[in-house]
C-alpha cells in the first residue's frame, strides 16, 4: 500500500511579507494546540514508520485517545479462565514420591485448585487426585494428593516436582454414593492500573533566528495536498519531540511501588515524577519469550502458537508481529532451515533467482508462517527496533548480533493487538484534560520571530536576553486486552 508522504517542495529565505503568520506551525500550536498536534502526528506517521504507536493511537483521531481528569486511572479486564498453577514446594520421598498410592503434599502459588479435582503433571501423563485441601501454607496453598494409577510401582518423577513447573486442573471424580460436594472457581473482572507521565520541551533562541524556511507538502487521508510554511528549526524541534515521545510509549516503565509511592523526585521542587507503563513492559508482562543466536520453527510454534491457542473461540487469527530487521532475517532463516531439512528448498531455487538476460536478482524472503491450526503469523518491519536511540547506543557499545552485526535490539518482535473490542480501540493513548498539549512563549529581549506567529496574549516575560517556546504534554497507554500480546527477543 502506498504511504502518504510529507516532502520538501522548496527552500527559501524568510520574508514575513511573503508568508502568512496564520499558517505557521508555531502559531497553530498555540491557537489550536491539540488539533494541530494530532494533525502532525497523523502526517508524520503516514510518512515514516518511526512512529507506529503514536500513529495508531493519537494519529487516528478521537477513537485513538482517552482524556482523563486525574494522573492515575484503572480499568477492568477479564482474563482467561485459569486452569493451571505454579508449583512452589513438593514433599519428595527419596525419589519414590507417591509409590504404592501413598499420599504426599504439593504446594502451589494460588488457591486455584479444588479438593476432589484431579491434576495433570508437567509431563502430560502423570495424574493425581486432590485428596485434601490443606489451605494456606508458608509456600502458598497446600494439597494432599495421590497417584490415580493402579500400578503399585508408579512414582512421580523428580522432574515433575521441580519448583516453578506448572500443573493443570482436571475434572473432579467422586464415589458412586455418599460423596460430598466441593467448590467451584468464579472468575470476576480484574483491575489494571497505570499513570500518566509528563514531558516538557523548550526551544530557546538568542540573537538572530535562522532565516531558512521550508515549504512542506502534506497529503491528507483523501490524498489531497495541503502546504504549510514552517521554519526549519521549529520542524527539527517538533520532530525531536515526536521521536522522544514515541520512544517513551515503548520504553517507559511504571514507577509506583507496592505501597503506591513514587520515589523518583524532582530536585528543583521535591515533587514526584510519575512514569507510565510503556508497550514493551505491557507486552513483556503479558507474554515473554527469548531465543538464542538462531530462531527456530519450533520456537515460533511454541512462543507464538501457545499464546494464540489460549483463546479457543476466535477462529483463525491473522497475527502481525512488529519486528526489527534482525528478527525478520531470523524468521526467514528459521523457515528456510526447516524447509531445507525437509527437502523443500531445492524446488524454491527458481523463486530465489529471478530476472531476464544479464540482469539477475537473487533473494526471496519468507514474511509469513501458517500454524498447523490455521493461524497466520506475518512479519512487519518496525524501525523503532533498528533506529531508536537505544538501538544506536547498543551498536556504539558493541551490543551487536554476531551473525548480522545489527544492534541486538533489532532481533526482537512484539505482537500488539490493535483490534477493536466493544466499539473501543484496544490500544489508546491516555492524556490528562488541561495538560493534553500546551504551548506557550516566554518572551525576553530577543525578538520573537515572525514565523512563530505568536499573538501578544501568549507572551510571558523574562529579563534574560532570550525567548523560548515551551511545550508540555501528558501521555500514557491503555491496553484493555493484553492476553494475546507478547514480546520475543534474542538473548545471547
């Protein structure tokens, strides 16, 4: 699909008589701050894949944002029905646990399991019945169990009893008569919480402002062109903000502790500095997996397929992984390696080498994979993983992949569910009313350039020989349903 563009039409010298102040970006930011900010977010996003989260939220208009009154917010989420739990302690008996039908204790992280129900061990074969619920213990919640097999020599292997392994719940079994009742688990909606963070950017000028102006042409949704005169320095200032804010949407980590305190303080005023939860943290906490130097088909099946399989009522899903260039190459290599091992690569030769006469082209790449149950996983390039500030510093610090020499950040991918549920976009930008996007000018002895188009009502004063353009905004991310979202990355 063709990308809408923002391109330079011409350069020239600044002359206030030739250009309308009412059309300057700076003036529009002051007179219609939220409206022009959303307009620019959309146009930057259509022109460049550096701003995927900004474009898919704020750039989509009112449907992509939520404006709230307070700094913190909560929302209800309904997760998956839970049928498994993590083992926290097992009372092993000299590598013969459970032999002869002897009862033994298992302890799990939550009280999700129920007396009379069965449990399946991690090996998918060993089964026990919960004989008694022991209630809360120092390890979590304890259960007295016994093997269900009639084989008197059967035991529960030590591998199944490793702390951290997951056991799953199976149906309750009782005697034909005189059995007593049990209980059932009811899943109610949970609560998620996050908070806004605030950005402030200042453009300071002293002496003469650069007099270069650039004419930019934007294309709107319908493909029509509109042209704005904008000072180059202000364009760079605006671009810097968008790059920084986009990266915050990815990288921010929630910084309120379990007691609800924010320990990060501003040294100037002693006030707390809140940080929101960014997309990488949201994906990482939802589902997270790693791979080594080489990605394999098995890893794709397990890390992607297992997440999708947890929803049984969604039919065939088309999943788009936002990936760095390194992950895209790993994905292609994984499929080609599997194809080669199965003898399928030779027939692909004619697809790899194309062209006529002396002009040959070598190279064809896999960008999609279909799972055995019909889900399709497609890879889409996201330059954030390749060109962000963390990617640049990773390369400078020698943190590069040994095979591709790309920054290690390039070898990762995230699935972000941008679906619409119950009429609401699943991923939305959260802003604070009154602090959505504010722009003001601090007027000093230096003349305010005409290109800013600033009315006197927007001036505040300083005695210093400078003038400043101040912008303050608020941002956070709300994700209503993160059950299918995940992050996978190369860890060497």
